[in-house]
C-alpha cells in the first residue's frame, strides 16, 4: 500500500526533474551575459588552399537521398517579400567598446 505522503513527494520530485531537464532545451538566442561577453580569441578554423584535388574530394551529389518527385519539383521563389508578409529580424552584436 502506498503511503499518503509518498504521492506528493513523488509529484514534487517528478516536477523538479522535469523542470531541470528543460534547462538544456533549445532557446531563441543568447542571454545578456553571452551578448556582452568579449569575443573569444581562440576561434578554431583551418585555412585550406583550394586545389583541384580539394574540389574533387569535396564534390558531392546534392540530390542523393531525395526522391525523384522532390529533385524534379518546380523551384519556388521564396526570396520575394510581398505586402502582408510578416518578418521577424533579430540582430545580436558583441562590440567591445559598446558603440
């Protein structure tokens, strides 16, 4: 038999676990501390001289994995902005001098 005190404790524990698990969910952008933090100087990148061997190694068939009906579909013009369209634009800047 389940004790009457066990059910509320279980609900509190389950709520705590669920709320802490939500901390890793995707978010809409950086928080204030991330915006005002200076840019890291340890950016990781490689400079590669592009030769015919590099282009041959990176050449892929972009159609692979898609059905024929998708690859042969008519191209839609999605770059046109028309009256009534709703746009959401977000700009994040990280400037050391603050101006």
